């Protein structure tokens, strides 16, 4: 039941109030700030606080001080001030400090208390529900693998299969940001282990010497500081899914123990000899080439072969540009649904720009790019994300625009255009160096003047008619 705390140093009034309210609520009383703190530490849904609570010090404002403290330490707990007749000023000040309401001593009846208390408790419940729904929405939206490409459809088919199986060990491969962790969570949510835990762990988050005990736990006295038995990640994920990220970074010693776990589903805690059995689905991920690691002797062959049974490869974004638009809209919509942006569309040139990029950081990078773009559009008071809102767009497109302007309308022979552009650079270099071929060659990044000579000759052999446009080139290189 929701606990209500009554803080008042007037024992008689406090006891009466506690007794009266106890018919409807779970009520505790406190005579001073210290008692109130102790009660709050155990969890309280609402506080009724005497505005004139005193500590015996001169200039006492204990009631208001405690109010301030509750507001900062327990911001979700509403505080209702109990005031005496004629204390309106203080009551107003209390409201300003964040009190949720106030009630006048002696003038109010149980009904009034109930009205105020129930109203606030209901408000709190609704606020919590909204938070919860937000989280659910976020989780829901974020655990779907978005994409229409064949490659992503194949990934979805495979995750559904291993989720239904619930026992197969899965190896997730793919570049950074391609959705390996997302796929692991999806397998957990889709499978019959969904009621069990999902535990994710990565070696890089721990000192190498500590990772083994983090994973397998330790017995009391296993090492200095191990003052009690501690369950590891493997034990904590019993019945559910264990996601071991960055498996390529795993210590060779831990690899041995892991292989045993995968073969017998049992292990021993560090410093112990008792076998512990677990029933888990094991998912590992890497963005390194495990085969390569194996050749270098950093990854055990037997473990590799145990893991590569079911491999699900997450394609890079560049392999599936057709998904970019869908993903971009998906991330924008999610931001909008959780109330982070007012934007609801992305302009066509912006989408074209997103599709044309290489995305070394894959979906993660795309997501950041879209979210930042939405932020900038919001800042400008627009609901459409435009090209200039996207980080990194201006630079790349400016260069592209210049080239686009330089292209002839009918297309033409691109090679000849490039050859001509190169000759134009040589002409420019000769002009700047006063016709000195050694200096011009160096300016253009050639190692010596013969390298430049060979380059110019080969261009002119292919496109002899270009030479008349570049007098310095003609003078310097033709006929010599
Ligand atoms: N197909 C997808 N649909 C929707 N969101 C995706 C998709 N793929 C990736 N994401 C999102 O991109 C971000 C990066 O994904 P995730 O963390 O799963 O990548 P990862 O492969 O584990 O990367 P790393 O190797 O760097 O750990 C996350 O916010 C994830 O929700
Ligand atoms: Mg990851």
C-alpha cells in the first residue's frame, strides 16, 4: 500500500492525524527531520509536513528546510504543508519552494485530506505511467530491425529461427553500428526465453584480470577482496539470453572456460570447484574477422568452430542503400513520438544526400545524423529537416555542386574532361613557377620533372587536340 508520512512535532496532533488517516492509507509519523529522513529512506509516496516544525534553534525554519530537502532528494514525492491559521505568507512561500498543496490545521476535515492526498497520488501514478509508456515505446520502436532490403529480410528470418530454437549459440558479425546488439535483443524478445533475463557484457568494460570473475563469478576468499560469494554474468542470465559482445577481445584463458561452458552448460566460479549448471542461449558478437584472429593465434580454433555454427551477418549500410530512406524516417518518427522533436518530414534533397553517403559508422551514424538534423530544424522552428540541417552535408555537397556545375549538359567523355582538368592544373603550375618545370612538377606532387613529362605526354597522345588550349604546356613539353 502507498505509504504516507506525517511530520509534525506536536505529538497530540500528529497521533490523531496518523490514526484518522490510517483507515485509508498506510501511515507513519515522524516528530522531527531526522525521523522523517529515516522514513523517506524506506520509501514514501507522499509527505504531510508541518510548516512550523521546529528544531529548537533560533530563527527556526525546519519545516521549510525539510521541504527543500525532500524536493531535491526525492523529487517524485509530493509534499503537502500543514499550516496554522493566519500563516498564509509562509504557505505561499512553501508553494514557491515546490510544495504540492497546503491544508490548514484545525480547519479541515478528513474529507479534505482525502481529496488532496488522493488527487496527488493519482497524479503521481499517471506521471509514472507516462514515463513507463515512453520507455516501452522507445524499447518497442528500437527493437525492430528496420529495412526492406533482401539482406535485412534474411537477417530477420535468421533471428526468428534461432529465437524459436532458443538453444543455438549465435555468432553475430558485421561492421560497427550495423545492429548486432539490436539483433541480439530481438532474438531475446522473439524467443521463448523472453520472460528470462537479457544480460549484455563486453570484455572491454573490464580490466582483463577482472573479466573472468565478472563472467563466471567468484567464491568467497577466491582472491583478496572477495569477501563473499558473488554470482557472475553467466549465472545471472540463467533461463535467459547472455550477449557477449566483442568476443574477439577475449583473453585466451577465458576462451578455454567459455568453450567448456558451451559444451557442457556448466562452469565453476573463480576459486571454486563446484559445478554450476545453467540453461541459457548464448549470443556473441564481433566486428573483427575471427578467422584472422585465429590465424594470429589470438583466438582458439576449437572455440571458433564451436561458434561459427549459426552465423548471422549484419550487412553494412552501404550494401543496402535502399534502406536509408526508411531508416532515416524511422529515426525521425521515433524522436517525434518520444517528444524530442516537432519535425515530421525530411526534404527530398536531404534524403538524396543521405542515400549517397558511405556511412562508415553505419546505422548508428545515420541515426545521429538524422537526430542532429531534426534538432537544427527545430531550432529554426521548422517541421521539415532540410539538407543544410544535416551535419556534414554542406561540405560534401558544395564540392559536388561545383563539379555538377562544371559538367556539360550533354554529359560528354568524362575521361577527356579529367584529362583536360589535369592539363589545366599543369598550365597553372607552370604559370605560377614562371615556366620552371622542376618546380611545377614538385608543386603538383610529382617526384621529378620526368614523371610530369611522362604524364603530360601520355595525356596528349590520347587527346592531341587539347594542347592548343594550354600554351605553357605546349611550349614546355611539346616537341622536346
Ligand atoms: N536495422 C535497424 N533498424 C533500426 N535501428 C537500427 C538498425 N540497425 C541498427 N540500428 C540502431 O543503430 C544503433 C547501433 O546499433 P547496434 O548498437 O546494435 O550496433 P552494433 O552492431 O552492436 O555496433 P558496434 O559493433 O559498434 O557495437 C542503435 O541505436 C540501433 O538501435
Ligand atoms: Mg554493439
